[in-house]
C-alpha cells in the first residue's frame, strides 16, 4: 500500500503525516508513507487545498486533517 501526504510542509501537513503514521501503526499493516511537497505533483492529483491524503492513487481527503479513524477506514 502506498500513502502520500500532499502539502507544502505547513503545520497541518505535518500533523496529517503524524496522524497517518499513527493509524498505520495501530492497524498493524505495511504501508509506504511519503510526503509530496512539489506543488506541480500535488496539482497533478487535482488537489487545490492541502493537506491531502492519497491512498494507492486515490485522493481520500483534501483541505483538512483526517482523524485516525478516517485513515483506518481507508486502509483496512
């Protein structure tokens, strides 16, 4: 599973990364979590507001920090 956090490195983007990491750890699954900070790469997903979370190429949320439960729903 590949999870991408889209954002320019703002506080909300960093918090989103932490939430995703924690959810993956709690779920006990293997996932590659990466940050995508290049604005052109972010826009390639059609995302105009960050932070955003992409799971296996599918944008799950944009413009707000997800909850741990939200992330678990997407990955389980």
